[in-house]
C-alpha cells in the first residue's frame, strides 16, 4: 500500500512538474498562460530543451491534453514530446 501511495504522489509531482517547468522557463506567470499565443514561441523553445525521458509518457500525454484540449495516446515520451512541439 505504501508503495502505491508513493507512486501516485510521484506521478502527481511529475505531472505538475512538467507543466510548471514549461511555464516557469517560458516566462508564464500562471499555468493558464501556456494556452496564450504570446508564449507559444517561448514554450516551443523550452519544450525542445526538455529531455523526453525526464517525464513518463503519461505525463507528456496529460500536458498535451491540458494545452491542446485533446486526448491522445503515445507509445513513447519522445513521440508525445514531438506532438506537443507540433502544437506550438
């Protein structure tokens, strides 16, 4: 049970961590600013610099869902990262 709790907490931190990392490094004051076209160029640069394997594929998928409003499934984190870059 403790292991499952740790995994859930780690997944939640990673999920928040990716979006927070993109927002902070793009100069966004709020996560919702990630959807604003003013920041798209900065976001693309920031995402390019993040190694795909820093986050599990599920976290990348959830970031895509948050930013694009679409739910997509990917086999690898790199595929998901590339899809997110296409959005920007």
